C-alpha cells in the first residue's frame, strides 16, 4: 500500500473477461451494490485489492505461466508481478464465479452439476476468508492460468475520493463451459455487453460507469471481433500508467 496525502492507495487487479458474439464481442460486467463506498451502483469488471495471501509463497507449482511471450508483461508489472495475477484470479472467482485455471486434464476447468455446487461453496468460503485460493487449487488439483491472462494497463484513482486504488488491468477469454454470475453481496447484477453498447447506454444515462471504465471500454471498442482483441492483448508491448503518478513496483 502506498502512502500519500489523503486516502492511502491500495494495489489492486481487475480482469476484463471477453467472449465471442455478434456484431461485436462482449465483456462480462458486474453492478456494485449501491451502498458500496467505492463505485456504488456502477457497472465494473471483476476485480479488487491485493490481499496478503496473494503475496504469499504458497502458490509454488499451482500456476502455469507467464509464457515466454508475456515476459514484457511480467517486467512491466514489476518485482511483485505474481501478486497481481493471483489477485485478479481470486477476485474474479469471488465476484463472478469464473475459475481461470487448468484441471488435471490440462484443460480449463469445466463445471458439471456436481462440481458447480462444490465450487459455489468454495466461492462462499473464499469470500468469507475461510479458505484460500491455494487450498482450493490443492483440493481440486488445479493450476492457475496466468498464461491466458494478459496484462493490459494500469490506472491510479485520482485524489479526492474515500478510497484509492492502483489497479493493474488484465484481459482474458471467458472459459467456454463456465457461466459468470454476481455474488449477491458486493455485486447485485451481472451481464454480457459489447463495448459499443455499454458506451452508447452510458451516453444515454442508462448504464452507470466510472471514468476509468469508460476509458477502458473505449479502448476495447477499437476492436470488432474477439480474436483480434485477444491477439492485441497477447502481443501488446505498451503498458501505460494512467492517473496520478506514483513510484512503480
């Protein structure tokens, strides 16, 4: 956590989850509870602050990646690069139910009726801090898919609000067999929407978005199909920091 005048700046991670659709690919978004101190009532991407567990050394052998082509992403994230990937995966599972991990067969996790209920229980326990993501991985023999989650950019909340975050944004493809759903606690609604539709609805005051979310969706809106969007993310060489400047790391 960075020390500044006013509210402290908390490190955080967010994952933009995209799926194929027509006429434009879609992104999974959650609506935060209207009583939330930060972004109350707004539609956001899954994510949240880095927790102590994300910084632990408990994940040896439980991750895949980053891949060779992601080395510049790793360098751009800094010395503590892994904590941002882990925080993004953990928060995404807590808030949306997507588990971005490989199973024992080497494929992205799939949920049948039995495993869906089991992972829903894990999700509740993780949210209550009664289990860690590492423990879930060991029980289910999972390895977290860092190699499929691409660092995109960094945004720092401007001064003045009650909470500030230094957030690393990532991009990934939605697991084909998994269905996202809000948690009913911090988030009260969820949907799939194209960048173009989200921006158009925001202009009509029908879709509440923070400035940072508008900016991210505007960048996403430069791409029409999912393959093009993911190709950009995988081969991106530029990782800008937006917002108030603070020391990197």
